[in-house]
């Protein structure tokens, strides 16, 4: 199954709809700076606080994810 990474606010209804629609066909990973107010099913959610430290923490998590998943670079 292919992976999709989404960088979006977790408390947005638009994010919820996109994530729900894409999770039927792909493995979805949601990275967000805002705490989600919705319940996401079949989705890996990484939340950090909305601050400078939270921003760098999120960048670090994305970097670690990229190293682990080893995406194709064709």
C-alpha cells in the first residue's frame, strides 16, 4: 500500500474530509501543528504544539519518517 503524508491543521473539516477519503486507498500520515478536534480512523497522526519548538519538532518527525519509509525518488 502506498503512503501519503499530509501537512495540514488537524482541526479543519477540510483536512478531515481529505484524510478520510484518501485513507480508503492509501496509508495516510497526518502531521499537524494544531491539536485535532476530530477522531481520525486508520490514520497515523503526529501532533505538536503551535510554537517555534513545536515547528522544529514536527520537522524532525517528518525527517525521521522519511528516513524510515525510504520513498522512491524516481
